[in-house]
C-alpha cells in the first residue's frame, strides 16, 4: 500500500522544506496547502473572506480547505503522498480520516517539526513571500496554538506522531526524519 506522510509544525518550522526533501527521498508526490491556496487565489477561485484570512495569517475555512486538499489527493493517492500543512484542525483531521477510510487508505506517519518561536520568526521574516509579515506571523502562531496544537496533542497521546527538533541544521533534521520513516517503508 502506498505511503502517506503528514508534515505539521508552526509557521517557520521548516515543514515545507522537509516535506519536499522527504518526498524526493521516498519518491512521493507532495501536496502543500499554502501552494493550493496561493494557486486558487491567482486563478480567482477563492472567496474574499478566505483570501483575507490567508493573507493575514488566519486559517482558511476548515471545510473549504478539506475539499481543496481532498480533490488534490484523489488522483494522486496511489503513488503515495506527503501532505504539507494539512490537517490543521480536529475537524480537518476527522475529515481526512473519513476520506482516507473511504479510499481504503490511512496515514502512515505524522511528522511534527517543533521550533522555538524566535527561530521561526527569524525564518519567516527572512522569506520573500507576500503573505509573510510580523502581523501574519503572530496570527499564524496564535492559530497554530489554538487549532493545530490541541489536535497534535491528541495524536501524540495516541502515539501517532514523530516529533523532530526543527531548529537543527536542515540536513540533520532531514536525516532524523528519514531514519524515523525508513522502517515504515
């Protein structure tokens, strides 16, 4: 059965960088929620409310995000996937599990990349994305703590999460993740 790895962490944790490296290493496709939303915005396919939420660092409405991601997953699940930044809420997690159950699939592993807020802030404010600002950074951290962290805490208690310190050198983080995921192949 194809693998499905989920990468989660606060903004600036390096989850997209690591998700890309792991997708390449294990020859899997990668789906990044931020890229999906940015692409839909460029095509004029997002509501003004969702655009405002995304630009200001708030979550895109949960059901809308689930629909977008599930549409991306449908045609590519057979090859194996890395999901970057999804699910971010308990509702999205439930929706994903229901969707995967119907497809006779399940999440192979959840990688949670942790990083101190100061390190994350320096990384985010050093990027050149139009949706990165000090205000959006603070909003994303708050949204992570309100919505994603409780979901992760539940999953950690269930033993379903691999925690990795994302403040180390990128290559060290990648090696640690590969070592954790390789036995699951």
